[in-house]
């Protein structure tokens, strides 16, 4: 059933045209993939080995010149690449020294992570650097940073109302920066009353009448902001103060009826990254929320897997936003992380084919626990 059959559209718009084009391209890609699977007697699963080879090639060869625009996202690239390999259960032993060196290069002299060698410290860089550190999982990686310096940096970015800006010179202030600050502090075992004061209260104000969370109080609900707010509240033990009924209703409505994947907000197109930013919220609720256990609502997992495996998975390795796009590290990481969160939350038969993610952090669960234990011990 197409979108026009569910909600007949009398006036054709760019939005409705794009939606039809996307539905058609996804259906064609699914049909083509099913044909390949049938003709080659392949199993209905994602290809661990193929994706691992693609990721290892990305980690060991110079990136294309187009990646120059992502120079300030070096910590993210380290995280996306290695976390994906961890979830694919690939052997990364030989790669770890390379990642340790790269992580040290994006650590500022005062011990705070930057986005790259040429940028200033930023809270998002701390989060992605911490996730890269967790994914490396070695003592050398853990020793890259100075916890006191990071604590002081986080405090310098905090406002009296409990929100955080991305850096202390004035920048974005939204649920993402609050989430990045809280997760960084929790992993490094530096969370105290000064950092914590007002954070949960501010985040709770960001839930909208729609059910999801906006970046700031009074805005429009969006998947990325929602994941950040919910996960931060979960890790802080405050998740059941959310209006979960309203949020779950909004989340379920974000799963597209034809494509099977999720979109980020109302009237937007499907994107495989929302397998994490939207669908992984069910994994967060399953692990951290007592109220959610009584609801026990879940997305249509088979439809979601159809989109991720049949439409988003590239035959050459990696995952893409949608069939009309190219593969990249970002969408590969969040396809795998989201799929892991959903498969383990629903105890799906495919879960053993992928590593288990910590749904509120987006990293390998065992490595997350290992890092937390290390910083609690020093």
C-alpha cells in the first residue's frame, strides 16, 4: 500500500513526489535483491565478511578527496569504522595500533578530545572520541585523555538551566550536547552534582506535544534529538519520567509503511540511519524503563530488516541511506548499531549474527562495560 492510498493527496507537492520516488526505488531494490538471493541460493542475512572487508579497506587506505569536508569529524570516523567492525565480530587486532595513534593525534594538549587535529575541543568530539576509545578497548587508548581536563571543559559549557553548549565560545545548545556531556561523564566516572544539576529537568522539557523530543523546549520532534534525550535520561535513571505512551506512538508512526525503515520526523523520507536514532530507542526502553515493560510495543522488525538488508545493504559492502545514495561509514555504523539494538531487544533469531550494542551509547556492550570498569578503578 502506497502513501497516497493511506492518505489521498489531492494537491501534488515536491514532498509527495519525493515520497513516491523513494517508495518506488526501495521496492525495485528489494525485488532485485530477492531475485539475487533466490538465484544464488543465498541466505536472508547481511554479509558480515563483505562489510568487514569494505571497512578494513576504508581504515587502511587513504580516503577519497571528498572526505576533506569531514576533516573536523576525525573522531567520528574512527568511531564509525571500528565500532562497525566490532559489531561485525571482525578480527581487528592488527588495526588497533593504527587507531590508537590516530586517537592520540586528536587529543588536545590539555587532554580533551577534539574533532580533528586542526579544531578546538567540542563536546560532540568528546563523545565520539570516547566512543572511539571504547571501541579500541586498550589501556593505551584509555590513557589518551585527562579526566580532570574533560570535567573542567564540560563544566565550562554548562548553563544554569541544565543545558550545555557544544563548546565554550558559543555554539549549538540542544539535547545532543546534553547527551554527549552526560555519556562522557558517565563513562569516565566524573559525573557529580555540579554536572548533573538541572540536566534531566531540562531534557524533560524538550518532549513535544507530538511525543518525540525537540532539540530545545518548544521545537519540533526529531529522531536524533529524541534518541539523545531518551538515552541520557535512561543512563541518569530518569527515563520513566518521560510520557512514554505518547513517545512510543510517535516512534511507531515514524516507521514507513512501504519502505519498512524509519524517517526522522513527520513528512520526511526514510533513512537507514534512523534504524538507530529511532528504532534503537525501543532497545533503550527495553533495558532501562520499567513503565515500558507494561506497554511492550515494538516496531515491525521484519519490515525493518527488509529495508536494512534488502534495500540499504550494498552488494559491494557497506550500507547507504537509501537505494539512490552511496554507501558511507556513517550509515554503515548506524545500520549495524540500530539493527543490533532491535534484534537483541526483541530476542530475534538473527541476533547471534551481530555483536550486542549498548543501546544508550551505540558501542559494543562488552567494551562499554570494560571502559566503565577501568575508569571506576583508577
